C-alpha cells in the first residue's frame, strides 16, 4: 500500500452509475476517467449495462458492462454483479489501483473481490444515503440485499454501532453497511468537509481525503438549447426567472421547492420557476402536475437539456435554486456558480464549499424561509456573464486524477488514520 504510483498507472473504476445515465455520480466519474487518461493512465470502468459486454471508447477507456435492471428508484440500476466475476476482471486488467465510486451492487462486489488483494483501494462518497431512505419506500431493494450479503462477515464494532443508534431499523442497517464498507477500503474520498465529518462519526478508522468535484466551462458550452425551449423561456417575464437543473425526483426536494415558490409568487406574480431535467419517477410526474395546477403559468417544466447547452440556458435566467438534502456536493451548484448565477440552496453544507461562489445562500428549514431567500435574489438580480468570469470552479479532470493518485502514496505512508484536505494543491493533515 505504501508504493507511490506514477502517471503510467493502471486504474480500475467500479461504479453503479456511469454515462449514458445522467446524474451527478455519472458526470463526476466520467470526468475522473477522462482526467486519468489525460495523465497517461490506462483506465477500465466496470458499470451497469444491458448485458455482459467489453468495449473500448474513443479515449481508450475499457468498459466492462454488468447486466442490470432499472428499479423504481428513479430508474437507478440494480446489477447482477458478483465478487467472483469482479475478481476475474481484476485478474484480467491487473490494476495498480482500484477506485470504488459507489456501494451498490457493482461497488460492493468490487470491495469483496479485492479483500484478499494487495491492490490499494479507495472508496468514494457521493450521496447522503440516509436521506434517500426517507424519500423512497423501496430503498430495501438496495439496503436489504447488501445487509444480508455482509451480515455474516466479522466486522468489529458493527453490533455496537447498531445498538447505540436510536434510529429506525433501515437507518441502522444502512449505517452498518456504510461503516463496514468504509473499513474495508484502504482510504476514503469525500467531496466535502461535512461528508468527512459524517464518516468520522460512523467510526471510520481509515484516512479520509477531502477531494472536491468541479466543473470546467467547456463542459457546459458548445451548443444551443432546443428552439422551442428557448421560445418558452423567452415568453416568461424577464428579471424573475428562477431555474432548477437536475433530475426531477423526490430526493431532490422538488415538492419543497414548488411549495417555496408559492411564497415567491405571492409577492412577485411575474416570477417563473423553470424545472429542467429528466423525470423517470411516475409518482413525481403526478406531483408535478399538481404543482402545475397550483402555480399555473408561473411553473415551466422543460424536460432534459444537454449539458453542453447549459451556459446558453443560464444566460436567460436570473437565479439558480436547489432544494436537495441528499447531495454531498451537487455538481449543478458548481455549474450555476460558474455561469455567474446567484445560488439558493436548501442544504446548509453548500455554504461550506470553498471556491464556488460568494453569492450563495444556503441552509433553510422551511418553505417560507427558502421562498424569502429566492425572492431576495430575484429582486437584486446579481449575475455575471460566464465568458467574462471564471473558466472553471473546483477541481476537475487531471487535477482530481493527480490528487487521487497522490493520495495512494500518502495513505500508504500515514502512521495513523487521519483526515486530509487540500492546501495549495497538496495534501495536508487536518
């Protein structure tokens, strides 16, 4: 584990979400893979697919697909990954380093496959899993199988963790799974300081590296949104356009957002809430129809928009909002900040994210408070043109890849578990 890696490293990425699926994890992992390739690494990705397949993309990244089925959880894939097949892929690829991005079927199988291996393993955190349990009754599709899979394993502190938590059974189970998987990896990657603190509270005794995500303006430019979408937006009053960009699903707080916007409309009848993104949750469609009945012309639901058209879309709106409480660090917030939009976020942890935007309001517990914050941003309408401002925010591509490889050597030489953060582009112990 103490061996320092060089750029000509073979990296295997195991993830339950990858392109063409559209979500923050898929976008982040795709960016990481491209960054590793740009450094000269040989990269392979194991991810869900329709059937077992092996292909190589235009960048030279090898892709091994695992058969999967769409679930009622916003179409999130549930794969038939096994530790045995994952071990076979590891033997075939012979990686120097393994990056496990999720703890779904693929990630868990990879973690079990490398248990007896000397290959360094990093486990990344992208999502607040506990909050998901509050939004979806069918979370047992992932929680129970993983719990049963791990239940027979000796895990120091597992029972103590379950007994001391005064929480519903599902919450205790997910914490057991999180704590177990965290201790099986050599070190962990957290996208923000609040996430690192959460992992520490679970009793994780592994080095934790805080490695934020990021966005480059080139990822958001290069095309125009559909003409009918632009026409629909231009038909709404200017100086009162509020946009949400992302999946339209329950864990994103869309109900909370629509209720909050009712408070905005009461004071600004000309304001418009624009919901942009895919919706694969049938129940969410009914909720959106109900919101449309309440808000009428003040609500515009556009459907998905290609990422490379987002800057053009942001130039026509005034405020970006997100009511999600399940994200460890939402990429959409980075995108909006890069485009110069003021941001209103429900989750208070967004206020702890450095180098994003000085014009960000976060941490609201009630729809009325959230609505007041939106209204304040609408009325002052402060924004900057993306092309005249920053070209990037956070860490993207090769930067994240370099620091991830650096973390392998740092974690291997660490005398004790510790949290590490970035200062002047290098790892520093907290």
